C-alpha cells in the first residue's frame, strides 16, 4: 500500500495534541428512564420465571420433611407414654406372682416410669429432629461432610472430657431399665448402704441407719445388694447348757413358734412357718440350737427380736438354762475360808516348853566390887 507525500510528512511530525476538554464535553450521570426500569423488571421476571419451579420444589420438600418429622415425633412420644402407662398397670415380679406386685410401691413405679419415659422420649426426639435437620440441609445442596466430621470430633472431645458423667448416665439408664432397685428399697451399694429415697439417672440418694443421706454416683456402683426384693430370713441361735434335754428344748421352741405364727401382726410378717433347724454346734459345755423363719423383706430384725423375747420367757417357765455366749463359763469350787490361815503352832503359847526354849537368854546382872 503506497503512502502519499502529505501523509508521510504528517507521520514524521508525530501525533497532533488532543484538544483540552471543555466544560460542555464532561459526561453527566445518566438518569434511568422508565424504559430501563421496565427492562430490568422484565429481566427479573424472566429470571424468577426460570427458577420458580426449583424454589417451589425445594420449599415443598422442606415443608414435607418438617411435617413428617413433627408427626413422627408426636406418634413416637405418644407410643412411649402408652407403653410406660401399661408397664405401670401390669407391674409384677419376675415369676408373675402376686407377691412380687407387693414389693413395688406406687412411688417406686412412678419414679421409674418417669425416668424411663423421659429418657426414651428425649432419645426419640433427638434422633427424629436431628435426621430431619440433616435432610433439610441436604435439600439446599449444602455439603454435610465437613459438618459431620466436625460434629464427630466435637463429640469425641466432649465424651472424653465428660467420661465420668457419661458413665454415670449410662449406668443409671441400665439400672432403671433392669429395675435393680427403687424408692423404698434397702440396698448395700458397696460405698454406702441404706434406704433408697430418690433414684436419678446420675445420682442415687440413700438414707443411712443413723439418718445421714448418701449421694452415690451410679457409675461408681460395682455391686448392689437389694435387701427388699423377694424375702428375708430371720435366724435366732439359742445357746443352752449341754445337760439340757433336747426333746424338751425342741418341744418348747415348737410351742413358741406355733403361738407366734398364729398371732397378729406376726402372721402377716411371717411368709413361712418358724422351723427348728436343729443343733448348729455342740461344744463341751453348751449347745446351739438354730431357729429360722422366712419373713417379709426388711422385717427380719423385728421378727428376730420378738422371737428371742418369747423364747427367753418360755425357757424361764420351763426351767431351761440359757447360757450367754458360745461357751458356758466354768463353774469354780467355792473358796475354803481356812485356806489362808496358818496351822496352830506350839510357839503361840508363851508358857509352852518350846516357846521357853526358843526365848533368848536374859543377860547376866552386873556385879559390884567393894574395896
């Protein structure tokens, strides 16, 4: 392409300076017109029209999840409540006898049912609502992997830091579900013993024999001895002299047992006949006869005290000697009052020949010399 001489001269001279702007050439802010607003509204309406179906689907899905979770939660909680009420109405012992029903009082059933119902309802609500929340987050296309990983790490940290609390809680849950003890029972928990006055998921409250109150953590209980379930045994050992007639002793004990079993209120406290088991031990100078009876739980000491009282009165009336202890004291011969006296001696009489012979000789009288 050929260049004219005029163009070559202009190119060699360089670019011409741009004219300075004048106030009339500055750009003023553009005011949106009605047409621009209409155009933007049209674009927004088009965008909404394109995405309204997606929004509607997400909203309906979230609403459906919430409704299903709420209905399921109500149904499960009502089912748990009805199950607990049915358990309260049909409380029986393990063998289904009427005797077991007498061992569980109203307060014990009420607290046990409340604790079990509260735990089950809380667990059901947590599982249902937690699952619904995760499903809603997934509906909004939120990545749940970091959230679940963080929750897992936090759960491990909390569980490690509060392991004693978790142990107490789980031990309390299983203790209540297995009905190991309840309000009104007398138990031996190893670390403390007494009557149960309150049962909790974390702590069990006991009242000791001297009136003190023990707070025992459920996680620290390794063994439990329940003295109020089933039946108790009243054992009385009677120590008599080895020279007593065994047939007469047994007949007297049988008479005491028969009278006590027929009288009130002992006939209600005794759940079996009072039996004379026989000789428990035979020593050189004493014999131990054991008497046993099956009683209502927690009433063995009362029955033992009354049985000892009646046996003592009956033995006194029958002239049967009771010795106090495993062995009777050895009867000592009466002391001889003359054992400490010296035998008579001849030296006691001052006029006796022996006394005169043993007396010292009198010194000779002094003699005087005269000049």
